[in-house]
């Protein structure tokens, strides 16, 4: 499954946005076990999946990830989860 995902760390009280072509659960495990080396998510091992947007292609997922990161807003990320129509509009906007 190709997806754009958002992780949340209660310890850091921060979000991390990424893309995967694999299962989001296995990707989460890799972040929590620092399999990516000295990476932003290696600061803690309590990451949890906050939100996932299933995508039709890797290109679509990367564009949605870039859009979310460009917003630089915790409120926007929280609204993605609260209002599903936002992620639906993103998928339509970046449809291949």
C-alpha cells in the first residue's frame, strides 16, 4: 500500500510526515527501532501512527507529503484527522 503517513511522539510532542510503499505498521516499527540511523525519528522510540492517507501512486504520496510539510502547522495536521474531506481534496488535487 502506498501512503503518506503522519506519526506523533508524545515524548517530543511533535509530528513526523513521511511516505511509504510498504505497510505503515512495519514502517512505524522501523522508525521506533532507529533502523534509519541518525534520523529525526531516532530521537525517541514512542512514535505512533496519527493519520494515514492511502494514495494511488508514489508520485501522489510525495506531493501530498510535500504539501503537508509546507503548511508547517500542527493545527493543519490535526484538522486532517478531524475533517476527512481535507485529505480527500488533497488526493483529488494531486491525482495522477
